[in-house]
C-alpha cells in the first residue's frame, strides 16, 4: 500500500496520519460485532446518524452489523465554520419517524465536549424509546464538559485537530480515507 500522506491529494494538509484506512475498517468490524452481541436476537436497532460527519462511519458500521437495522438521520450545529464549539446546540433536521419503544443507537463521528450528545440524548429520551446507546468513532475524553460515556468507542484520542473519514474543517477533508492531524496553518486564521 502506498504512503497515505501522498496517496491522496488533500493529505498534503496533514501533519500526520493518526489512523489508517485499514485500522479504521478493522475497528468498525469489531464494533459491528460488539453491537450485534449486545442486542437481543429479535431487536432491530434504529441507527441515528448525526449529520454530516457521521455519514461515512455510519455507512460502514451498518454494513458491519449482521442483523436487521433501520436508519434515520438528525442534524445539529454547534460549530459552523469555527474551530471551537459555540456551546449552543441547534437542531437543524429532526428524525423522520417516531421512536417510541425503539432501541436507538446514536452514531457520531467524534465526541469532545459532550454538549451535542447530552442535548440529543435528553431530547430523544423524552420520546420514550426502549433504549438509547451511543457509538462514536472517536472520543476525546480530555475535552469533556458534560459527563457522558459512549457505549461503543472506536478510538480514544488526544486533543488533536483531526480530519478525514467524514470529519471536516469548514466542509473540507471529509473525503480523506484516513484520519489525520490537520496542519495548524490550515486552520489558525480561524482561531
């Protein structure tokens, strides 16, 4: 396999590759098996992807779960084009169908402050689902402002500015097949 820093044109903006495409895919398969194990045989969880960042992880994860699952999306905003969260979570797109009595699995690309998922978990709990679990590809526990522990974590990472595999900076880099640390020069003007 070629060097991931040179294999993709956008990778020139990366300081380093944090997680290779192979490492991500291997962990997603492991998460799919764990999720399948944790639900009863007849359960059909509803995977709720948080747009836009979780779409790639969600697509791979649902293919790694060897049971019937349903799919819906929700969109929130707390960053916009900024580098840091505003602390205010806004709902931009709600679910398409009711969730009462359903087993819910919220799928997120990265958890840092925990503000968005705390907001979503509270909002969705009021709709009386059978259960709510959280799966995240990346977890930054050092940045937590709300006490939140995801049920499934792909990788715990340090407080790094990462992009790729759905994660963006100002709508860029989502299509990188790996996760890399963005060079500060690419975002410092926004700080």
